[in-house]
């Protein structure tokens, strides 16, 4: 019989597989998907990790007792394209807390589609290396940030309709479960709101909101019209405050951080270029960049 090494402990592979079949949820999963021993053996480590996490949920009485690394998420198995995939979904206790958090106004969705409230890690597709990298980063962020760790936000960029907005929304919904205030805004419309607020005197109040929120997510930065006033008097102070106060800030864009500066100037004057680069340097300090 083949032996597997787990640290200094040698475990019989056949015994491990037999133990998986004794788990009712796994046994049903194998039967429903007509999985043979070869497939199960190929994904043995994934299945063992699933069982370990699933067992932690047994007898759970609520989020305050949650033993998972990411509280409120329970494991899920799917068999797609001849592969066993592991996902996470929001448990029943987490769903209740999410609904309560939305009612309490922890999330402020500015100019965003209603679908963001339904975005979740359960439906997050990790079918590309970039998506898997983003998913792992978000899971790490959810685990480390509540512990007081200094964790940067993400700058996610790529072509239209690649799921950048959904990515930010799924993370936002996970964070409000933990009681954090989140502002997620479609940036081009936010810019228009700032401009229209000049006459009503609401600019400073809006700036303060974006400075003070625990988490800020600006969707589609670079897609707004060029405005030196927005860049220098609005975005600059917000980013500087959040940088100094170590408040996580996330962005999505159709262009990379390096390209973003050119979208923030309407002439080639050196002074204008320097101001744009100053904004980009703050974004670089606030985020890790990944292309979706």
C-alpha cells in the first residue's frame, strides 16, 4: 500500500480515500458526479482540505464561534470540465449578518448597479491564473486586516467586462460582515457628483466621507473626463489622507497604473504631468497591481 507523508507522519492512501467515502456529503458528491478512484486520487489533497474545513462547520452555533480562517465562509465542491474545484460560500449565519449590515448602512454603493449586493465569493470564478491570484489575495486580506496587519488594496485593471466590478463588490460584501464601513463608487459618476456639489456646498462632506471610510473602492478610475480640479483638490487629498492613515483603498481601471497618469492631464505641460504622477505614486503606494 502506498504511503503518503504528512510532516513526519506516514498515512496510507487507501485509508484516506476510504475515510472520504465514509463522509456522507463526499460520498454523495462522488456518486452524483460518477467519479472513479483515479479522479479522487488525483484531487486527494483538495478533497482532504475540503473535509477539514467542512468538519469545522459541524455543530457551529454562529459567527462568534466560527473556526474558519475566513469567518462566515463554508467550503463547497463542484465538478466542472472533468476537474474537482473547491469554492467557498456564505454560510447561513453570515447571510443574516450581511442583510443586517446592509440595513445598518455599513456599505455605501454610489452610482453602482444593484447586482453588487448579490456579489459573493461563492460565485467568484477562479478559472484563470489572474483570477486565482486575486481570489487568494482577497482571502488573505479578509484574514489579515481584522488582525491589525498592514495590507495594501488592489489595483485591478484589464479590458471591459472582465469582472473587475464584481470582484470589488464581492470583497465589499465580505468586509461589511465584519462590521467595516465600505464605500464603493463608480468613479466617473462620482466625479460628476463632486462637480455638481460645488454649488450646494457638499464637496467637503463628500471628501470627508471618502477619507474616513474603513475601505474605499473606486471603480473605473481613468474613465472619467479630465479635470485638474478633481485631480488636485479632490482625489489628491483623499488619497494622501488614506495613505497616511493606512486605510485600504481599491481601484479598478481599464488601464495600468503606469498608463493612468496620461489620463489625468489635458496638456503636455511639465507641471501638469508632475501633478498627475504625484497622484499615481500615491496609488502605487496604496495598492498591489494585478491585470485581470
